[in-house]
C-alpha cells in the first residue's frame, strides 16, 4: 500500500516545534565580581537577551574567573568553548591586536566624553574590524573608569614607585608606564592579584576602585592614590562563527539586548566606582590620597612620554586620531 502524505498548508505548528528545540546557549565568562559595572552589565544582558528571544536563547554568566581566567578566556572563545567575553581593552595585545593598547596610554582620555567619542565613533568601529581575522566579533564597548594606584607605601610622587614590583594587565603600554615610574611591571591574571599582593609577590597595582574593592585589595594595600592616570574599559566580544551562524531574527534580538545592556552598564559605571571608593574609605584599612596640582603635573611629566614611546607599537596615526577627538572636545 503506498503511503498517503497529507499536507495541510499553513498548519505546521511552528510554536510547538520551536518549543521543542533546545535553547541556544551563550556562555558569558568574565573575570570580575558580579558586583561591578561589567558584572552587572553581563547580568542585564542575560535578562534582556532571554526576554527578547522569548527563551530561545539562554545566557549562562560565569563571573569572577569561575569558568576561565584571564589568558584562558580568549583562547576558549576562539575555540568556541565559550561564546561571549568582555575582556579589558588592555588584554588584546597577546592576540596580536596591539592597537587596542591605545586605551592604556597614560592621560589619553581627558574625560569620559572623549572616551565615548572614540568607542562610539569610527575609531572604535575600526578597532573591532581588526578582531574579525582572529575569529572574533566585537559587539560593544563597556565602561569601567579611571584607575588609581595602590601599594604598601605612600605613592605621592613618581619617585615613590622606584623599585616597586607593580602588577599589570598583559599590555606593553602598561609595562612601559610602570617602567617610566621606575617600577618593575609584572603581568598576573586578575584572579591572582589579591594573593600576589598578600604574599608580597608584587608590591602594588592599578585598577578602578570597583575592582580594588570587590577583590578586597584594600585589605592588603595600605595606600591608595586617586591618580586617574589611565583608563580601564572593556570590549564585549563573541565567537564570530557562532554569531554569524545564529538565525538572523535571533541575532537581531541579541543586538538590541546588547545595545540596552551597554547603555545600562555605561550609565552605572561612575556611580559603581564612587560607591566602591566610599566603601574602601569606610573600612579604614587603607589611606586614600589625592594628588596636589603640583604632584599631578609631575606624574604627567613622568608618564606622558609613554605616548610617543608607544607610537611604533600602536600606530602614530591612531594615537593622533584619539588626540584629535580630545582636541575637538576641548575646542567646544
Ligand atoms: C584587570 O585584569 O585588572 C582587569 O582587566 C580586570 C577587569 O576585567 O576589570
């Protein structure tokens, strides 16, 4: 007997078919506490992405290096073992995309306004294009803030850094920055910083207040200087093959969720850092020092030459382009 196939057009119940499909899983790994601008941004993206795709996507957020720590996470992303990250902009040099280290240059951003002109304009878009050949798609830039310096001795003048072992992220610009101060830089994964400070493997470090506080570094650093000498922010990135392979309606919904999560993450960054600094002050465990104008001038004199020193690595034109954005804001 021949099989009789009955096609009733238009009746295929796609709803139940979709309901039967397992959700698309996005593993979002990062290295900071959930209670930070990046941590809260990741959670907000999860909420918005699952809402926008009506559950067809599930975002699993792994904070505080619980899934991968610094160096591992980029390797995992390229292998597709994790789908989304938000590494510090200081951590793309080892990938071979050293232009991102422009964000690490001392005093390159006189204000957040200049920073946003870079990240939301052609410079930010051009930098993301450099990730594509590495199998990575850049989705957004998330803010954290300007960095302080910390150690177990007062850091008032550049000379105070002489002989100190200072932890840095994996950035040649930050290496040059610490050497310009007479310190010796040491790259360590973010998850290892507290113990390295506690045991004296390193004497000091730099980060925005939100990272210092949430990693309890103030418990093992007697002195903090609010230098604002440099900036720390993030690139939210995905595995390119995964992203390009998504159904277009899902990708569009995720782009919308990321746009809203970015607006949120950037809106809370300043207040999160101010709250963290106030919390550090309240513990009384560390002395917080504000530089005098004279001291600020001395720090700038010691650190500004790093911009020229790094032209061959980052690109003279790129540095000049960022400085033009600063000049445009200053001219307003
Ligand atoms: C650091 O390693 O100091 C920071 O990049 C950590 C982070 O992601 O904010």
